[in-house]
């Protein structure tokens, strides 16, 4: 996304792209905190301290849900930037926006559900498609 941000500078969607990239990176950083708390939960539980393990489990899922919602919100803003500037295909921008909104909704309402796979697979496909289109546009 950083290369796409650079290529969009000066265009009509540049400010949206910068804001979306910032929100996306903040969300990804918060999700790393979920992994750290999960490791702490495993350490506490293996040491026989179940109360601390359960508290860390709850904190990990709360932080993970907020982080994923933030990351998907950033993706939605990036999709809006692509749609606004039209430097890549408009369908890609619409799909990224839609998957971002679906991811926000699922992260907030059903974070531990299997339905989150819809958002994760969609995010993977759209991100790979964006990378392919950016690389092909530079050739």
C-alpha cells in the first residue's frame, strides 16, 4: 500500500489514501498486541495461574477485535481513495471498500465467529490484486 500511496500523491484521492494507510497501519500494530497477550495467556495458564490466563484471554480478544476493526476501516478508506482517484480499476476500489466495511462489521459483532474468514479471504484477494495491478502499472 505504501507504493500505491506514493503513486497517488497529488491526485484527488491522495489525502484519503494517506489517512487510510495510517489507520490500516495502526490497526495492524494493535493486532500484534493481541498476539502478545495470547502468548502471555499461554504462559500464565501453563504456570497454573488460571485467573490471569482468563483475564489475558479476554483482553486479547477485546484488543484483537478493535485492531481488526481499525485495520478493515483503513482498508475501506483506501478503497474509497482508489475509487475516487481512479488510478486503478474502479471495481477494485469498490470491492476493497465493501470488504473493509464487512470486516469492520464482523470484527465488532462476531470477532470469534468463523464468518471472519469471509473478511480475511476477501482482504487477501483484494490486497494481492492491488499489488498485481500496481506492479503491472509500473511496467
